[in-house]
């Protein structure tokens, strides 16, 4: 393998990339000088350039590890773990971890966050315990990620206990408070979450939109809509403008179609732009209630705002039409969907059948 002379270093990404390609394409039988130290910043920069190609990033990481005469810093390992994690290549990321010395806190945090995204709770716990075994210090981010994993795995009371442990070591930030507020709401109800929110204010930690949306969702889930509307006013006083997720809290739990439609129109009047899942949520709700007029109001607004309907939106609309027996209109949207290259769900009412080629992902979500 070719390498740099021992007196040289490679500060530029372009030079390092050229060397990487030249050595990986050269014959294995060619002689190579002894490895030289590589500039860590150049290695990190090159890895980042391969962020969307995990295979090339992994190949480069392995090459850089063997080509450098001195050990690369932990930040390089953290970067390749981050890249592999974003592509859900967790077994590969784990295989890169050295047994001695153990990875640093940042690498563990990246892996914890990765397993959290794919909801692999047992893996999260194994990593958490592994940090204790290897005496890897846990930081605020470690606690926040693992608390979130505990809440989402159905153990919010353990997340609350962990928050108390964390608060004895660190001053919680907004992310940690938000995670604990959510866990408290799941385990003890909205009132407990509001008490922690007040403690957050007393501690001088400013709440953000996610803080208010968490409490709003808990209040709406308990049917306490008047208090929820009052909390929106409090949200504005603290400089947090309601966003699409704020309205989702109400759309999900309000049970009067007229009130939902009025709130949707108010959302548009106030300049809050709906997301695609906002439209899908409303179409699904109105469809289940059997009201088609608001379904088409929402559909029209979606088109007016330049939000192109995706497969989920089309399938939700078609389901609503079929529920009311409007087969021909449903067929029209089914054909429109196909013309746009989207895959409709197979439906007996429309005479469609599942195709292994066209509907390979149908029903996955």
C-alpha cells in the first residue's frame, strides 16, 4: 500500500481523497513505504464527504486506520459510527468498537440514539449497562436519550427515576426537561407534568415549543381542552409561536368535526403552514366520522398550498370515499395516483390486486 513519506502530513481533503483512491486501486503486490501520520481534520472532512455513501465511508475509515502511523482520535470513530447509524448499519458500527480502550461517551451516545430510532430497547439497555462496565462517563445527552428510550418502551416511571438521578449530577437542559415532562405525564398524568414545567421555569431553563406541545398533548388526551387553549396563550407569552405539531395535539383528540374544521381554518389564517401529515390526519378523522365535505375542503387546501399529495394522502382519501360507497370517485383518485407513479393499496372494491412488483412496500407502515 502506498503512503506518505514519514515527514509529510495531509491537511487537505482533496489530497487525502486522491491518495485513498490511488492506494485502493493500486496492485496489492506493489511495495509501499511505512505509514505516515494523517491529519485528523482532513480525515474527518473526507468522512463527512461520504456521509451519504456508508460503504465508501467505511472503506475510507478502514484505509485511514491502517494508513496512519499514529492512532486516529476518538472523533474519527464517532464520525463513522454516526454515518453508519444514520443508514441503520448498527451491527457494522458495533463491530468497529475497540475492546480496549473502550469508546468514548460521544460514540456511545450515537449508538444509543441509533437504537432508539429503530426502537430496539434491549440494545439500548445493553449499551447503557456497557457504559457502566467500561466506566465510560455519562453526560446530559446520554441520560436524555436513555430516558426517551425508557418512556417509549413503556417504562415512563423508570425514566422519571433516571431524571432524578441525572438532576443530582447535571443541570437539566430543555431536552432533558421535555423528556421527563413527557414521562411524568404518561406515568402520573398532566398535572405532574405541569408541576415539573413550573420547576423548569424556576430553575431558569426556558421552555421551547416542544415543551408546550408535550403538555398540550397530555391535556388534550385527558379531554381538558379549555386548559389546553389557555396553555397556548401562555406559550405565546413566552415567545413560542404555535407550530403544526401544536395544532396536531387538538386535531388528534377533539371529537366535534365542526370544531376541528374551525381550528384548521384558524391555523391557516394565522399563517401556520400545515405539514403533509396534518392533511392526512384531518382527512382520516373526517373520513372516519363519515363527513366528506370537510375531507374535500382539506384536500383542496392541500393543493392550494402547493403540498403535493403523497401515497398516504391518496390512500386515506380513497378509504374515506369507499367507506361512503363512492366507488367511481375512489377509482378516479386511484387512477390519478397510479398516473403519478404512486402505489395504491390493493382494494377489492376497485378490483385491484396486490402486485409483488408494484406494491412490494404496501402495508409495511
